[in-house]
C-alpha cells in the first residue's frame, strides 16, 4: 500500500514556500462560500480558536493520508467526533464537510505548477476517506438539546458520588 504522507507533507511545504501561512486564505474561502459562518467564530477574538482548528485539521489530514488500520485509525475517529461536536456549535454537516475540500484547493492553488500528480493523489485519498467517514455517521437533526439536569441526575443530596470534587 502506498504511503501518501510524504507527498501530502511535500504539498504543504510547497504551499507555504510559495504563499506563506495558508490560514488566512483558507478561512477567507470558507467565509466566501458560507458567509453566515464567520459569525460562528464570535468567541474567537484572538484568532486562536481558528488557528487551533486548522492545526488539528492538518494533524488529522496527515493521519487520513496514512496506510490505515481497518477501523480507520485516529484521523477518521477524530473527524467523526468533530462532526458531532460541530453539530452543537450549529455547523451544518454539509458545511462541515466542505472544509477539507477548501483546505485542499487552497494548498493546490498555492502550490501552482509545483503541485505534482502524487500530491493530488494524496489529497484525493484524504478527501475520499473523509467523505466516507462523514457519510457513515448517523445524521443530526441539529435541534437544540436542552437537558434538565433534574431529569438525568440523582436528587441533589445524592450527587456527591457523581461530582466527588465538590
Ligand atoms: C474537517 C473539518 C473541521 C475540523 C476537523 C474542525 C475542528 C475544530 C476544532 C478541533 C475546534 C476546537 C478548537 C479549540 O477551541 O481548541 C473547532 C472549533 C470551531 N469550529 Fe471547527 N472544524 C472543522 C470544520 C469547521 C467548519 C466548516 C466550521 C464552519 C464555520 C467550523 C466552525 C468552528 C467554530 C465556530 C469553532 C469554535 C467554537 C467555539 O469554541 O466557540 N469548523 N473546530
């Protein structure tokens, strides 16, 4: 089985060498395609959440490009958990699924004529694996989940065992 990670890493190094940090271009393209999404980052006044999101995404992409275990490995599991976490942020699954293709297109564009067929194959694998992971997830109604703690926890005087730190 081909290990696509070297080509993937080379594509990132090429993109950075030619166009610098791709973060601004990636979020600009996300917000151009989905203008309502910019406001979702209302808590991110410093840019650190967007930076962390992208850093974790690159880490995940590297794992998705690896020859992987039958269970899909860490990258697939992380992508699935983040899709569910993002349900709670209010990010529709279709928008969530758009992020990796946007990252891929920014990297390919930055690479220009240096972007090789091997790099394209690595990204195609990543995008195909990510799409398969997301297609296999149970859907989400996106309905707000409001939990009344008194419905799910023992009576207040018996909660010591649940919250031993108190
Ligand atoms: C492959 C797709 C994605 C992955 C792996 C991913 C991953 C993450 C991670 C790890 C964080 C937490 C950062 C932190 O606080 O430390 C995060 C936060 C966030 N993500 Fe994503 N993300 C993805 C796509 C998207 C898309 C398409 C949107 C659309 C706008 C989005 C919106 C957000 C928002 C609004 C937050 C911050 C929530 C908050 O704490 O206020 N994400 N993401």
